[in-house]
C-alpha cells in the first residue's frame, strides 16, 4: 500500500478496534490498485475471485466514505445531544412539569429520567 493508504488502513483498524492480521489483509485486498505501490502485481487473496475482490473494493470505498461522513458530524451531534439532555434535565427538575407529565403522559416520564441519568454523553 502507498503511505497514505497505510495511514487510512491504520485509522480504520483503530476506529474498528480490530488489529488482526486477517483484518489487515482484508484491507489490503480491498485497496484499489491506484493506492498500491505495485498496482501491476496482482493481490494475493486466497479463495477470492477477481469479481469478489472488485466488489470488496467498491464496498470498502463506500464504507470509508460513510465512515468519514459520520466522523465529520460526530462532534456536532454529540454537542446537540448534551444540550438536549441538559434541557430535559432542567424540565424534569420542575415540579409543575413533573405533575403535568404524571397526569397526561406518565409513560414518557421514566424514559425522560433515563435520558437525564445516562452517563453515555458525559464521556
């Protein structure tokens, strides 16, 4: 693999928390020829046809693109969730809101409490 593709592959391995030789080989097999040091040398992939290899390359490219989109929006999405959680916490601490929720929407109250008690957004 060319240097930039090696960095991408390492980033993918870190993001997926997979550090096996087989996973690295699958990333190599899914690497387009344009990102290989020796593109004319055929990639050795046991038990995989050329058609399957091309399909893996396309799927890998699509997956990487989707991963980058999610990665780009993660910070903003996380901030929005933290702000929403704070707002819900403030509402839940209001006795008038609690009384109204118990009278008209009691089924939502336990779920709103779970949101405010969740530690998932604090890390």
